[in-house]
C-alpha cells in the first residue's frame, strides 16, 4: 500500500470521526473548562448565590444590579494568590473584574451547596 493511500485512509477516517463527534455533541450544553479560573467560576455559577449583609449594604449603597455581579462571576478572573483554596469546609476565592466600569473584587465563600458573596470592593 502506497504512502498516499495510507494518508487518504487516515484523513478519511479522521473526517468521519469528526462528523460523528459533531453529531453527538451538537445542541448540547458542552463546554471545555480546562483552566483553573474557568473551573472555579463554573463551579460557583452552578450553586445558589447568597449575599452576606455586608455585600447587601454595599450593593444598595452603590446601586449595583445583581446581573452585573453574575456577569462578573461569569467573566471575572480568580486571583489564586489572594484566595484561600485550602480552607475547610468552604474555600474562599478572590475574583477580580469590572463592575460599573470600575475595577472591582468579590470575595466568595464556595461551599458544597451554596456560594456566599462575602465582600465587594472597588479597587481604584
């Protein structure tokens, strides 16, 4: 069998495999969260978000909408050097992002069944 035929069979099988894979994954909510930031934010996003009293006061005083906070939890960056990932039973995460066109940071306590927004602060 010539080398050209081998490449033909290989790429033909590869193409069929891609079509089958696209068929099975099409229409499903499949995401590839490989980075640690994405995994943490996805994990927090799947849980019930509870606001602490301090966070509620800050939200009311700054007129912040909870959809802005949810967007920050979706697109923010986790600062692992300021987070406490070894804390038991709930890990603490420091999430930085943009809130009302200002740099802001959230402190989230990520428990097994819920995530508690402890503090919100503007960085600038």
